């Protein structure tokens, strides 16, 4: 899938919007997948991206977060941490399947099916140009920003 155009897809989004990939033509887009609203890693990941958001915007780049949580949970999470970008609800795992982020993981010694923390950069033409999988939260937002800034040169 890397270096290929992604098929258009749509998902329900916070702020009462419908996200369509095609609506972001002409901008770079970071899509980050996270396991669950209001959990420590997901909260820190989202806050780190929030804190760097103006710098992403300066590079003509938008951000959206995706998890399997419902919109009500997303709206609360977004408001609680003043997230300036939209969160998308993928309860039917459409985008999760497209990006192949559902994995078997160990949680308290049990195997569970869940989202592997991942991030993807889509260019202005809808082409997937970079991906990070099995993300460690610390320093990741800065790593993504550095990559985006390298595209400006």
C-alpha cells in the first residue's frame, strides 16, 4: 500500500462532520490510529500531536485520529484535552482494515484483538507516502513533524 493512492473512504467524525479522504486533496494528512480514548498512551499521543498542531498546519498538513470508540466518547475526549483536530469513529473497522491495524495483542496475559498504534502520512494527491507501526508514544509526534518538515525542503 505504501507509495500507492488510497481508495476514498468516509467515516463519522467529531463536530458532526463526515470525514472523506478526498476532501483533503491538496493537503498532507496524518492519520493516526490509537486503541482507546482516555487511556494513558492514547491521551499522551493525542496531546503531543495537539501541542505541535500549529507547526503541522504551517506545513499544509492536517491531522485526524481514528479508534473504534463511538462519537460520544470521541467528543468527550476531544473536549477534555482541547484537541484541535477531528477524531473519527471506526466502529465497523473499515479504515482499520484498509490500513491493516487490527492485531492480536497481549493484555494482562490474555490475547485480545485491538488496534496497533500506527500513523500514516498521505500526500496532497492521496498517496500513502510514509507509515509508522508499533509506535512508542514518547517522541513520536516530533518524529512525524520532522518527517513532514523534511518534505518542505
